[in-house]
C-alpha cells in the first residue's frame, strides 16, 4: 500500500516537473548552460530523475515516521468526525462512585428501588414488599427473606455492586455453604457470589463464575467479611424465535479490579443440573436480583448505567 502511494506521488511529481521544464525550454528567456547551449532531453531527464529520487527518499522517510493510524489516513475515506459530539457525563470522585448518568439502586439510605420474590420448585413466585434490612452499611436478607430484585427492568448495562460474605462462619461450613449468593440478570443468568478466598469448590461455582458455565480466569477473592466488588458489563440476547438466540447474551466481569470473565457468550439460562441450551426461552428486559441462599451476605453501593 505504501509503495503504491509513493509510486502515485512520484508519477504526479514527475509529470508536473516535466511540464515545468518543457515550459521553461519553450520560453525565449530561459537560461542556457554555461557554454551557451540548452540541456539535451537526455540530460534534462537525468536531472529530473535525480530530483524526483531525492523527493521520494525525503517523502519515504517522513511517511515511515508516522504512526500506523496516521499512515492509514492517506488510504481511507474515513477522516476526522466531529458530529454528533460525544455526550459528556461527570464521573464519580472515585471509580467506585456512580457517574452522573447512573441509576443509583442502593446507597445505604433506603430500599425504595427494591422488592422481593420467593422461589419454589417452579421458579420465582409472587412479588412482595422488601423485607431485607440495612446493616453494616449495606442491605442484607433475614432468615425469612426472599430474593431481592429491582423494581425496574434493564436490557444492556454496566452494573457496579459491592458485597461481602459473613465473617465468623464455622470451619464445618465449606464449599457452597460459605456465603452463597448471586447476582441474577434478567431472571435467567447468575453470576456467583461465594467465599472463595480459601474455600475449595467446583471451579465453575466459585465467586466470579458465570454459574455452572464459566469459571473465572483467576481467583482474586478477598477474605470473608471484607468488602469486594463486581463491575459487570452485560449485553442482552436478541432472539431468532422463542427458543433460539439470534445473538447470545454476553458478559464481562471485573472482580476486585481484575478481569475474570472476558466478554464470554452465555450458553443459556442458569440451570443445575441440566443443559442451558435446552431451556432457552425468549425474554425481554428484566430485573437485577440478589439471591437469598440462606446466608446473610451483605450488599452496598449498587448502581447501573443503561447502555
């Protein structure tokens, strides 16, 4: 590509240069050589070639000094795009603080954005007022509470949520019995929450997993009773028909500042046991749910940006 551009530049420059030389030779006032004779066409051509070769070398050196993006400007119709201007928002003071375009779902003051559902063998039951309590700066289920869910529904989003598993659990509590909870997206897809600091369990069921589908890339878990965070970027599925994805749901998870799920394609609804692809059903926008799994796992600083 670069060679083609240089060749075009050379031909263009050579043509202009030749035209100028011919014009001068036809001009009666043009200068002669020191011996009083005009340069022969062959000598003139040699002069032109040397001149153009010097120009090409200078251009090549300048071109090679450009970045790949700058070089591509010469070979594309895409130039600087000014309009429409990118929307300006105000970021939080800290990266964990909600930006100006976020919907704050919980900031430690009230539970107005939440309601509750119960779960049974057939799945989620009826909605009812939230019975979770505010404790330790967060929201926490009681032993009789159901699963919390947002009153609002969402499609594609960026979700920030902080959580901690209970401290002081007995050593006999192991595996899935240590602080088990989850963030359930659109009522279908679960991101696992668990004490995974030094608690061995099945790899696709530990904290940071897309439950029963993808283990986290690494385990950046903190100790029990210490606040942890998820940054979840989620793209909802689009459907071909009522049982087939046109595009699969995709999810990226940053766990305590570490990427643990890299835009993976979710295979289907969370199921245990079972095959996710066999239970795909068309759905629309859905709530964010915080699973009540019999553990007093606490949540705080929850905000979401619709994408």
